[in-house]
């Protein structure tokens, strides 16, 4: 019995067809059939019931397929560990949530281009729920996302990255700009732009300002890309709700101003660095983790 034979069985189980499985494995049908027969001989039992043109797993076949998936995953991790120990792994695939993406994407790409020209960097942006699926499918190596949007799970290593101050921001010539105290009722006369907020943040907003602060009611412009939300705020009378570090350039240049809400906003964004438990980490991910912490602390 060898790993290739297990791969052939999984391909057959997934496709349900010798022809499609053979094509997927780059084999002839006869070679695939011999591989399955050799595996059956090695295990001492029949793995498939061949019923006309259909192929169904026997009880033994179902058991072998379930175990084969785990075995092949472990084998993949073993190869990955060997590559890391031998100094390989000159690439990282990271997922960034909306807030972290606004703060980290450009600095990460610039730093990699200048300091690590041989490093291959792939950044994925999108909903946290989708990125968690990609992490679990080994399509991503690490995530930096809103911690409040991630439920604790045994397979996740969740490392807090600290809190980021949040606020309400508008363009400098907005009717509310410069007012010494702005109430929520005044603010809600204008569109509010924000990324999707967690249930916990929604609860905190409602506790502080009342039912009208529920993001489902308050937020009229929503998207995962903070840069697009900020661009809309700079070109309209919309008001941005989110981390202040994402708008620091506009604040420093005087294009944007933070509104002095009464009472002052107490909600903060909470980011986390997330990897899979038990997965071998590439040495370059230690650099990425340190880089993330440094940028967020500076923000």
C-alpha cells in the first residue's frame, strides 16, 4: 500500500467514475484499475462494488476513504514541515479583514518589494467567514481579521493583536464638522458608511446610544473595502464609522475630521492573528506576524 494508491481511491470516490478519476490522476483507466486492485489485495478486502456503470464504496471502502483523507493531509503537512526545516517556504498567503486590509495591504506590499524581493506575497481580501474556510482548506497560511467576527474553535490558534480606536469621521466641509458636540440624532440625518460589524459591536453601540445605533438601522453604506468607504465619504456628506487609523492620512491632510460625538464613542476595533492549530508555520510567517504587530502599534 502506498500514498499514490490512496490518492487514486480518493479520486475515484470523489468523481464516481474510473474515466474521470483516471483523467484527474493523469493515468490510463487500466493503470487506475490496477492501482485499486493492488490496494484491495494489500488490505485484504473489496473496496468497490462495481454495479453496471456505477461504482459504489463497500463498507470497507468507506472506512479506507475516511482514513485516507486524514493520512494524505498528514503526509502533506509532513512534506511542508520538511520544506520549512530545509529553508524553503519563500511565499506567504494571507487573508486580511476589512480594517486590517486598509492598514496593512500597502505597507506589506511595499516592505516586501523593498526588503524581501524574492518573497512571494499573496493577499486575499473578503468576508471573514469566507477567509476562515480558505484557511481551513489550507489555501491561506494566516489571517488578520476582526477578532469579534471569529468564534473560538479547537482548530484555530487565535492571538489577539490589541484594540484600535474607532470613531465617526466626515469631510472637513461637512455641516457637522467643527461642532463642539454632535448627537446621534443629528448624525443620522446623513448616510453612515461602515464595514460589516460584529454582533458584539452592535450590542455595545446600542448600549451606549440606544436602539437607533443598531448597525442594521444606522449603517446605510456597507462594504468590506474600507478604502472605498473612505473615498465615498470624501466625495459626499456620508459619515464614516470605523477605525481611525484607516483615515489618518485624510485627517493629517485636513480633508477629513473626526466628529465630537456626545457621549464620546467607547467602541474599539479588536484584531486577531489567526492560524491553524498544529500546522507547521513557515519561518517567513514569523516575520509577517512581527510586521503586523509593528504596523498596528504604529497606527
